[in-house]
């Protein structure tokens, strides 16, 4: 009996190049990707059309603005610790070595110094973390934000022998007087160059 021969031919597929590409992508993400940190306030960044408004790679401080609050974040543990020691001397607020060590593991500072111990203790409590009052209540006092920035700049020079760069991440609905107040705080320290962080939209 006649049996037809299948005309389908089998080809070997070399997947090596695809796996190599996948490995390269994974390595790129591991080395250059930055995890998204948690944030004590929700921010909808303003829209930009270029990629120059990115956060610096290292030795930076971030001024976070949203929900009628202003907070200040530091990237490096040693800078945070050094800055807190300076602030404790300025305001004569004592902190134990345990407090200072724990503070080094925090991120954004949005609590007045006289309440900072509670923030340090309850840092991992998400409700308390989100309940911080901010450093510029009703735009009435900029002293603590001013001194946090000044002390952090000194600490960055001392610890890393470089100038600290400033990034401002503000909600797109933030009133202009608030931004003007923050810029005024920076100008008092002769900080005239800083990065505005915004979301990126690709234009064809």
C-alpha cells in the first residue's frame, strides 16, 4: 500500500543567542536599575519631554514636596548619621548611639527634630511613616529644612569629599509659593544649581 511521505522538514533552532540577549538585559537591570523606594507621601510628578530631569546617581539629597508637606531625603547612611549629630548640637536635642544608628537606616526626614525619636522608633510602622507632618508647616518656618540641607552638605564633603547635589521632586499641583520658598532656602546657602525631577513622556 502506498504511504505518502511527509514534506515537513525539521530544523534545529539555536536558542543560544536569545539566552545571551536575555542574560545581557538581566545584567543591565542588575547593575543600572534602581529599585523604586517607598515614599511617605504620594506625588504625581509634572510631565517633561527630555531626560535631563533625573535624580543624580550618587551623593544627592532629595527635597520631596506633596500633600502640603515638605520632606528631605538622604541617600547615604554615613551622611545621615553625620548630619543628625550636627543637628543634635545645633538644637541641643540628645540622641543615643542606638537612635543615631537606627536613623542611619531611614530615608526621608519629615518630622521636626523634637519629635524625631518617635519617627526613628516607628520608622517601620507604615501608618506612622505616612503621618509625618513635614519640615515646612504652613510655610512659616524654614529653619530645620535649611539646617538639614546645610548639615548634609557639610557631611557629604566630610564623608565623601564631594559636593552634595540637590534634587526636587514635587507634585505637579504644588502651589508656586511653596516651590519659591524651597528655592529661597537653597539660595540662602548659595545653592543655585539643582535638579527638578519629573516624569518622562516620549515624543515622536
